[in-house]
C-alpha cells in the first residue's frame, strides 16, 4: 500500500468483535521511508478508510521530523 508517496507494508490483520457487535481490526505495519524501514507497529482501526487516515498522520509526523531534525534523527526514532 502506498500513502503520500511512502510505501507501507501490511504484515497482519486481526479482526475483533465486541459483545455489542461492533467490529474493529488490529493491523501490524511497517513503513518504508527513504530507505529506512520502521519497526513493526500496530494500529487499531474500524475500516480501511480509518487505516489510511491514521497512516497519513503517521507519515506526516515522519516528514515533519525529517524537516525539523534531519533524516538521521528520523532513522533513530523509527528503527
């Protein structure tokens, strides 16, 4: 999957259902940003649209860190 020009690797999706019947998913991900591969992290979402929105936020944070502190700092934070 690609979000804002950044490759996101979806490793695993776990489906959960609450007693109320509401469904949500825990998604294990890894971001590939400028030859830097992040640690595996999880996002909890209700649907694909929410996943994409949360990933846009995470990628924006990474881009801001690069702008403010440089690529070396980004590598130290996400790996």
